[in-house]
C-alpha cells in the first residue's frame, strides 16, 4: 500500500502510544486519536512511516496501521 502527501487515510486500531511528527518527536497518550479517525498525509518518511495530521495533531504512524479512504 502506498500513500502520497494529501491523501486521506483512516487509523485501523487504537495505538498504545503516539509519536508526534514534530522536529523533536515526543511520545503522547493514545487517547488523542481514536480508531477509525480520518486524517491527511502531510509527509512521507523512510522505513514505511508517514506523518498524518488528525484533528488533535500530526503523528508518525506505520503504513500497516492505516487504510486509504475513498473520497
């Protein structure tokens, strides 16, 4: 599965923690993003990781934790 910047995606399962997509990433509690929430891809990172902006912030997530959303 591949994503491009600007694509919409949905979080498949709730995470045990979230890592911010800031220049200095920090770990955040998992209750900031619920399973099923839709976000927008804002950056592509190596090792099958992407930055996704949700309503409560941008977080780094693995590709296998996301599914594309049809517009």
